[in-house]
C-alpha cells in the first residue's frame, strides 16, 4: 500500500480546513467569557463610583422637609379645632364627648405635630420651614366654618390672606447658607451676645403679656390676642428643635459624639419646654374665642418669632444680600400688620357670647322667666301679672 506524498501546499490546505471546522461551542465559550469579564468590569466601576459619590446632605432634602412641615400644620389645625369643639360640647352638657375631644386634640398637639416639625427642621433651614407653617391658617380658614360653624367675616378673610401671602412670599428670600452643626458651633451660637439679647427681649415680652395683657376681662379681644400671641411666641422658638433634630440625625447616622456635651441636652430640654408650655395658653384661648381669630393670631406670632429666631439665634441670614434680608424683614412686618388688623376687628360682644357657662345660662333663664311672670302680655309691658306667684328662681340673686 502506497503512502500519499505530502507536500507543503497540501499540509497548509489541511490546516486551513481544520481551522474552518472549529467547534461552535468553543467560540460561544470564548465570547461568553469575554462578556462576563465585561459585566464584571462594569459592576466594579459602578460600585467604585457609588463609594466615591458623597451622600446627600440635608439641604438636598429641603422639599421633603417642607412637605412634612405642611403635614404637621394640618395635624395641628385638627388638634386645635378639637379643643374648640370640646368646649362647645361642654357648654351643651355633653361632658363625655367634650373630655374625649379635648384629650385627643391635646395629644395631637403634644405628640404628632412636634414630630412632623422636628423632621421638617432636620431636613430644611428654619427660615424655610417658618413661613410654611402659615398653612395652618389656610387649613383653619377652610375647615372652621364647616366644622365649627364660625362666621368668616371680610376682615378675618383679609387678615388671613395678608398673613398667609406674607409668609409664603418670605420663602423667596430663603438663605442658601448651610452650616455643619457641631457641639462647638452650637455652643458658640448659644453664647453669643445677640442670642442673650434675644432671650432678654423674649422674657420681657412674655412677662408683659402675663402681667398686663391677660388681666383684661374674659372675652376681651386684647386678652384673646395676648393668649394667642403668647402661645404662638413660645411655640415659635423652634431654634432648639432645629439644633436638636440636626444632632439627632447625626446620631442616627452613627455619630453620637455630640450627645456627650451639655449643650445638646440643653437644646433638647429647650425644645420640649417650648413645644409644651404653649399648650396651656392656646387651650385657654381656644375655649374662650373662635378658632378663626385665635388660630390666626397664634400662627402669625408663631411665624414671626420663628423667623426672627432663625435670623438672630441661628444666624441663617448672615452674609445674605441686602435685598434678601430686607425682603425677609418686610414679610415679617407685613404679617404683624395682618395680626393687628385682625385684632382690631374683633368685638368684645362676639367673644363674650362664646364664653358661656352653666351659671350664665341659668341667669339668662331666670331673667326671662321673671319678665314673663311680671308681664305675660308683651303688647302691654306696663301691666303686671295679677296671678304672679313666687318663684324659686326669683329668689336667686342676680349675677
């Protein structure tokens, strides 16, 4: 048997044919391995970029903070109107319903509303959150005529619009300045001269209301304004809440070193004090005056105090352009004008009519019965009743 003669050309042709008959699975394996390597490289790049990207700061979430603050205003409005409705039930001798509504409204004011405020202040500057709280006025103006049957007069509507639009316009002058809150910085802020001056002025304002303004008789619009303004001023000192919320947020992220310093606990105590001490005054005011009057005064003074404390204590408007500072101060003054307009339109009679009690109702019933027994014929008021008999109510002394 003869062996085939192998030439270089035939050998080359056989090698080319072998290359053309390479198994397809080997090609798939080769390309699959390359594809996997490409995916791995891409994932590695994404992970590296994620580690190199800085986490978002609180300033980037200011819109979420505003939304939480708006939700807090709605909760606060519902709580205040529950307190007002509780007083109306009490006047109607519905003590059980009155007690339930009063304590539910109080809990909304004490618990849920401050939580929304704290979350809002943790995510946004105080000068942004302060005007947004004016939404409380809007909720109250819309709901109170339906839920409480109160009359929305033209002066009340005008005052409400002035305060709300002034509060909303102040957002246009919000600061861009963002600071890193540390215990050293907080201590510097609290011990600066203008903070101490602010504290003395606020103490004088509080004592003037308690010792002078609140001595007016029940039902007086001046006394009602004092109750609402005192409560709003106390609640408006949210600079403690701002600092506490920021330091608490740092602790949630794993950095709790700030709570080893006395200043953090001092701010926490201040936040609790200001958020609870106002409840006594606003509760008394809501029991004696209509919500359309009281809530507007309360929120106007709240926003004004909040805005001033953000400027003076937190220094959020430092190094701001002059037009921003002037516009912000102008909005605060405009809100004060709205509150003065509202108070001047309230009358003693309207407020006193709401300040009913069982004794007053009994006295009115006694006087009506006495007039009827004396003269049962209204057409002839001078004719006495010959059949008049002594009445037990006639022996009750006049109030």
